[in-house]
């Protein structure tokens, strides 16, 4: 299922807000099966993208970048 998901960032630089949003959008599209949701599902789709992006930001902030970790 996830073969086409691309890496978000390289470990030597932080991910930008745009990269985080694009990765969240890619994930929600993959899981939902919709490239573009219907008008009836638009709010749920956008909320899911925002939640995934927030969780991604939180995880990236907590990751250790030390080589010994």
C-alpha cells in the first residue's frame, strides 16, 4: 500500500510547513482512497489533513537528531 509514499525530509534539515502539509495530504488521500473528496466529505477530509499535519509536527519536534540516539 505505501510503496508510492515519498520521504518527507532528509535528516539534516527540518521539514517545512509546506512539506508537512503535503505529506499529510498524501497520507489522507492514500487512506481515504480519494484524490479529491466530494463536497459532502470536504470538511472531514480537510480536518483529517490538519490533524495528521499536527501529529507530524509534534512527532518531528520530539525526534532526536543526535547520531547516538
